[in-house]
């Protein structure tokens, strides 16, 4: 069918056509390539990791890629989701609260993403309903097809326009067959037709069972999953078979036979020791080549760019592999049973460990029942602690007990957001003599509310998207440890309602606490540290430093913590003094007089 002619008719939008094609102004059909990843058989196959690794392979070839995750749920964003059920809430620089997969994309692609890279059914429906209320549908009844699906395609094209990407990577949340994502799948079918031949590459991620009682790989579930996709009118071009062990040729051929996909485009994607190895696994198997061929992008490959990108990545992997020391870091928190709730912290520790040539083991410290006496016992074999972000009151006393123990015994500590606030409370109580110091989040009646609501938060009533959110600049105080880490200005991401009450700053500073970073415009304390004379490494931040840590650009607050942990374990004289990533790249810059950009400190000029 001639889609060009069809669209000429639609473009006139005469009102009595069945078609509905909202295109962002300036968008040219067929000008962008799309890769769409679907999950079949079951969830939890690591679709985000797979998609981001595949996107990385293309990015490494010199292409501009822009990922988008389409979430099935009706929430407008992930801000109100419980990390127990859904994993951490990831915050983008523009303040969008998203699913943790966006963190996976940012880390893999070393990109700062925006609200354009994340859509939920809630956002799509909201737009459709708002348009209906303003008479945007010209008297028509508003339907799933073509209006909701039209809005979905519109979102992808807006991203394509804004990012000027060569390839937009679309990850469909959920599994084929869910009610929640049926509208997305239908929209993708339409997208392929509208954008024209070789503009859209459909990739199905499926699962190969290997029951131990049989001892062989079985492909039936995968076949049925793909058939389900075919029933939706989507013919996959590439099939990725998740499995524990490499998928046999026989199984891949069987899948090819039942799915109209050439056997050379049915690939194995078996377990590997680390997610960082996946890009190389994909390249080795030829996934990237298959996508490039399908989309006719081969002429765009820049071989030197690819060689350099791969070398850089392989160096990182080698450094990871050759780590020859080990430290144990305790994370105190109420979601200790759900590792996903702290996904970015775990990653940030890994990045810092790799930078310093050591492996970081994590111990989960449940603070719900912890007292001062028990804290010392619990932390005795740990080389550093992190007190992470949290909401509410549960476990607060236990966290304060851990921080007290760390402060008084020289145990390295990093307080993040809520953890930073707990460090201020502990210091106020035990050093500055404000016995009844607290956060008004915990005790509204306390005598010294050292942690109090941000002034602008006092007027807010709704829950979603109302915190102080997103990337903010931080002015760093001269002569502090933070200045060595960041220079005179840092940028980190925030998600909070409470802050250090400025009334108590003089008393806290008198006690010895150093507020090493503040907001440029308001009196918001962003970084704290204790001077080297008081503690080897006792640092806190109101921000979430874990969100901007990247494999090749670790966040210095974690680097500092892991370095201090190494010194605690192996002794100061056995661990070389620390050169922060920024100090290292400054030295490189001096040599080569080349600039470098980093998500940690944006305004280094
Ligand atoms: N509950 C605290 C606040 O709202 C801390 C938030 C956090 O740790 N993300 O300020």
C-alpha cells in the first residue's frame, strides 16, 4: 500500500477521514529510524539492560541515539510509587521522577535524559483527555485507535525532533499479552507502516526454558510469546533469546521456523557475569550488525569512533576485573530486603570501586531495631557506611545510632538526603547539646527542629511531583574537601521536602560541622563534612549523588567513601592518597589542554 498517498489525504485533515495523524511541526515521516524492543513470555528478563546495551552498541558507532521507555501504568510519573514494589524512583536533571530503567540508560549511554525520554499511559491519556476538553478532536468520538495510539506515536516523534537522533530506541514496558501495554503495541504496528519500509526495527526479547528435570532447552514458551506478538500485527525482525546458557542452534532454528525470522537474526542472550559485558556480547553475536543492516544505516558507521569507544569500555572492564582489594560497605535502610530500591547506590559504589581498583561488598543493615549499643556491634566488621534517602519515621533512631557510632569511631560515612538530615540531627543532639533536636518530618513538636520543611513546601498540598526536584547547582566552599571533589561549583539532583533550618546553622558550625556546599540563591545546605582533624571521612549531601554517577565518571562522594574504607581496612600507609577524578582530569587537561565534560561538575569554568 502506498503510505505516501494515504498521508497526503490525512494531511489535509478534512475532518471526515478515519485517519488521525498528529505530527509535531517540522517532523518528516521516514526521517528517523526506530528500534522497538518488546518483552515476551515473562517480565524480569532485563529488557532495559538489553535495550540500553544495544543502544550503546549503536552509539559507539557514532550514531546519535535517544531512548524512551513507555510505561503501562496510569500514574503520571513514578514519584508516588513504593520502591519496595517497583525499585528506586530515578530523578532526571529536569526533575522528572521516573522508573529505575532510566538510570540504566543514563549510565549505559552517558547521557542526561529528560521528560521526553519517559512516558506513562497516565501521561498519554491525560493529553488525550485535555485535548478532548479543548475541542481538539473536531466533533469525533475519542477512541483508543486512532487517538490514543496517535498520541503515543506523537510522543516518539517529539523525542525524535528534539533529540535529532539517528535512532530512537523504544522500550515497551511489560510483556506482550498484557492489557496494560496493548495500546503501545498497536501504536508500534501503525508506526512501522507510517514511517515506511526499513524505518522501524522490531526486536522481541524472549525466554528459553531449561527445566532441570529435562536438562535441555525448550522453545515452546518463546514460540507462543512471539506468536502473540504476530497476532498483534507485529512481525519481529530480530529475536533475542534470554537463557541461562548459550541458546543452541537447534532451538534458534526452531524459533526462526515459527516466527518468519531468518535464523541468522535469532540470537542467544545468555546470562553473563556482569551487565557491563553485555554490549560486547551483543557485538560478538552480531546484534548491532543485524540492526544496522535492517535499518540500512551501515554507511553511517564511523570506524575510528567505534574503535575508540570500544577501547575505552574494554579498559573499564579490565580495570573492574583486575580489582585486587575488597571492602565492605554497610547500607542502612528500611528497604534492605529489596536491592532494586537502592539500584543507583549499588552502581555508584561499583563505579567508585573500579576507579580505585577494589571490589565493594555490600552489607545490609536493618535499622528498625537498632540502639546505640547494638550499632557498634553490628558495624564492627564494616569499613564504611551509607545512610541512604528515606521518607517517614521508621528506622530513624537506628540510623542516628549508626551515624553516632561512625562519627565517634572514625568509621567512614556518607549520608544521602535523609541520611544527611540524620547526620545533622545526631550532631545537634550529641555535639551541640540540643538534646531534643529532630526533623519535623519525624516530630513536629520537637524543641530544636534542625531539619524543617523548605519554605516553599509549606504551601503545597498535592503529593505527585511537588518536592524540590531535579538538578540544581551547588556553590562549594573554598578550602573544603568538597572543593577538591567538585571545584567551585557542583551540580547534583534533588528530591526532598525538608532541609537544614537556617536558624541552627551558626550553632552547628560552632560545634565543628562544615557546610561545604549551598544553593546559589537560597540558604539551602547541600553538602556537609567534618574537618580532617575530627574525622577521616564524614560527609553528607542533601542531594542524590548516586543518580549522576557513571561508569567512566564516578561520583566523587562515593570515591571518597570507598577510598576511606580502603584506608580503614588496609591502613593509611598501604593505600595511596586519593586523586579525585576531577583532579586527575584537570591534570590531563593541563597536559593536553583539552576540555572534558562531566555530569558531576558542569560549571567548571
Ligand atoms: N524525607 C526527606 C525529605 O523529604 C528526605 C527525602 C529523601 O531522602 N529523598 O526531605
